[in-house]
């Protein structure tokens, strides 16, 4: 019986670690999206109108980066909560 509990605890710890690694990877992707968005924004800000594709893509990257940050935070919180039960 103790052996089964130990195996279940090890499996739960492995799931939690993989979830936290996934959250870290999402955070890195979010930083990349924000950096690309800032670079494109600085590169294309001189022609500020709605027909400037580079500017629109940069704004989209900035918004996407913030959404990915939010998802990484939710992802890490879900995995830490499941580990406390």
C-alpha cells in the first residue's frame, strides 16, 4: 500500500514539474512576442496609419504577448494548486 502511495506522489510531482516547465516556456514565448512587437513598432512608427501593415502586426504582437503572459500565469497557478491538494 505504501508503495502505491509513493508512486502516485512521484507521478503527481512529475506532472507538476512538467506544468511549471510549460508555464516557463510560455513566459519565454511571451517575451519573444513582446520583443518582436516593440522592434516592429519602433521600426514602423513613422507612418502612423491603419494601412501600415508592420505597425498593425507590431500592435498585434504586443497584444498577443500580453495574452500569452496571462496564460502562462494561469497555467502555473493551476499546476501549483493541483499540487497542494
